[in-house]
C-alpha cells in the first residue's frame, strides 16, 4: 500500500480509529530516527502496525492547540518506536509521526 492509498483513511488502533493524512505521513518521513530508512518503510504497513500497536500513554499539548498526544508502541528492527497521535478538542485522533524515543513523561 502506498502513501496515496493510506492517506485519507481511518484505521483501528488500541485507542480507536486513527485518521491518516498526507501531513502526518510527511511529518513521519521527515522525523529523525535511529533506523531512518526502516522507519520510512514502516509507513507502508501503517494500517497493520496501528492495529497491533500497544498503548503507552498520553501527554497534554503544552500550548493547548490540541487536546493531547497519544503514544502507541511498535517495533522497528526489534527495538521500540512510537506512533505519535494528536487528539483534537473535537475528539478526532490523527496520525502525527513516528519517533524512536519519548521526550515527555506519559500518563496512563
């Protein structure tokens, strides 16, 4: 599945359906990562990885532009990486990025 097929759709995850946007895919591609190439290739498996991910926790948006960020753990090259999901004040959950470490302490 290419990025054009994934974007514009919703896929199930441990926290409900996640919206995939071109903006989120571009952010994920540009995000630094220990395994940069493998991280980018994992985008092709986004629907499957979202469904199999493990919920790690959440953190509020310090600027309060969105309600909060959610973190879903996946494995890239057998090491933990995390999907970053933005939840809007309207309750919409949008894929935002893939990172290989978490900067903030999460809740839950």
